[in-house]
């Protein structure tokens, strides 16, 4: 009998999502189209998740994509999606910390970084430090498509503490200022509509709860239930404060 693949809250959530973040694929495609990049351009997708975006970069825009994923459970999902799409020649997958891979990778034309963790290798980098680290890995005239949590209003201290366990976040003006301070040109920036962000969290929580109900005896069930409860509590408490911003940044020539 083939061993059952391990499961996690993220793995379950991202199997039902097209994009593993609070943004629609159409918004990402529109941003990439603005870069003018096409056949022969090189890209890195940090935290590829289910690899849907990496596959689209390769198959719609003709980019050669190096996908990076830290979580081996998520990487298994990414690999299966890449193989199912027949994109093995266009999308490579590396399972390792992003900072390690970036350090040994020549500069590229595009970096996609959506909801990433520790891109600089220094733990919880400030927004500016994260941008500085990524700009070093871009060619002159290259592009960074950055997406992450945006504080829509100053959050209560407990919410900030819980949300910023692995990453430091800021508001829209703060992300823009950090990008400029790191040497980028801010070409575009926008927040996802509330219903898009609600669907991201809602789909994830519902999928996890359905999995637990169908697999109550699975060894991961308790952890998955806990994470579904945790994410739901954060999203309900933080709905007036948490958004998702998408920023298209250009490295000057």
C-alpha cells in the first residue's frame, strides 16, 4: 500500500485555492503583463505554494521559472501540479530556505514574492531590509512583484503580536516608502478588495474543517483543527485591520 502523504493546514487550504494568498490570479497576470517580459526572461517564485502562479508565469508568459518552497509538504503539492501541467522543462523546484537559494542564483528579470517569510535570511527583516535583499538578486531594469499583509488601520497590540510572529508588516504608505528607500521605483500598488481577502481565509478554513470531519482519526487532525481555529480567530478579530497589498516594483537601470 502506498503511504499516505502527510497533511497540514496549508497543504489542505492551498489545494482548493488558485492563488495561495489574498489576491486573484487575474491581478497577478495584469501586473506581469505590465513588465513586458516574455520568452527567454528569467523569474524566481519565492514560496511557490501550490505552484499555480509559477506554472502560469511559464506557460502564459514564456518565462523560465525557478520556484522555491521551504515546506516539504507544500513542495510535494507543487511538484505534483508542475508535473500534471507538463511544465517540468519550464519550472524548476527547489526545497530550501529562500535566502540560501537566492544567494547562489544569478540575478533574474523578475522575482515573485507573495506572502513570503525571511527572504533576507536574518529572521524577521524590516520591510526595507527585505526589499534590499531582493533587489540585489534582480538585473538592472528587473521587476519585483511583492504581495503581503497590509495594515489597513493601526492594529491592537495583541493582533500585531500574533500576526507578526514570522514577518513584520506595515501599512500601504509604509510598504511604498520601504520600496523607495531600498532603491525601487513603485510602478503600481493596490489592496485586494475585501471580498477577495475574505474568500482567501474563508476557503482555507472551510477546506481544513471539511478535511478534519472526513479524517477525524488522522494523526494531523488535531493540529489542522487548531490552525483552522487560530486563523479564523485572527481573521475575525482583525478583519477591520488586515488587508493584502500587491506592489509592482522596478529596479532602475
